[in-house]
C-alpha cells in the first residue's frame, strides 16, 4: 500500500502496489482499537473502532472497491495496482 496524490479526489488517497482479485484480502487493519469513533477511525464492530496507518487514507465512495469485514479490507471487484 502507498499514499499518494490523487487527481480524482483532489488530495491524498490510498493505492495498492499489487493486483487483487475480487473477494481477496487487500490488507488487514492494524492499530489502536477504541470503544468510541474518532475523525480517522474505522468502525469494525459494536463499540469497536480502529485507527490504522493505511485506513486513515481510505476514502468514501458511491462506487467502492473494498469493504471492511472485521479487521480485513476485502476487494469487492478486481483491483489493479496503482
């Protein structure tokens, strides 16, 4: 994974360095888990929010490429590197 500038979102975005097939694990969330949300945390369960170094740069989308299942970030479709 890498963080770099994105023209699409006009700011920083998260990009993969590898190809991923649909339903595969793109990466696993790691970091501090809390019982309350913060500006940069990701909801991973009831009263469970994680602050992950890569997850901080994930962006919301009406056409998402991934979903969160517990600690795993799963590809919703084939994703090409970059």
